[in-house]
């Protein structure tokens, strides 16, 4: 990421892609800041999420301006919720109480 700026309620993240010949290609990812609240995405997460979006479309480097859409945000929120559920399930399985509940006789 090289920088970002705002236009209305849209934050535009600017990135430089670097190819095998060390040539730089500019990319822009736009994010609606109103939607990030809906999906409980923090501002600090956005640069990395935008980078993942760019990496996902790396096969088609002709697309220089992308949007981190509501569908992308919902997908991120769903993956985050699933990871939290899985962590809670793992934590619950590790809580084994001793049988007999007491001290040896």
C-alpha cells in the first residue's frame, strides 16, 4: 500500500504491484466506509483485506481499480464468525472435569 484518500464516504487505497521485471503497476481499491460498520470491520483491517482482494485477482492485472464490495465484506464477516465458533468449540472440548470431583482417598 502506498497511500489512501477519501472521496465522500469512500476510502481509496492505492497500491503498487511489482512484476517479475520489477516494474510497478498502480492499483486502487475502493471501500464504502458506511458498510464496514455494518459488518464490524475496523479501519485497521482494510489495507490487508484490500491486499487479499488484489492478490485474488492477480491473474487479471489489467483490472486496475477494484471495489471491496458488500459481498466481500459479508464473506469476511462470515469467515470471522466461523473462526470464532470453531475456537469456542475447541475451547469447550478441552475443559474436562475430573470424575469423582475430589481428592484421592
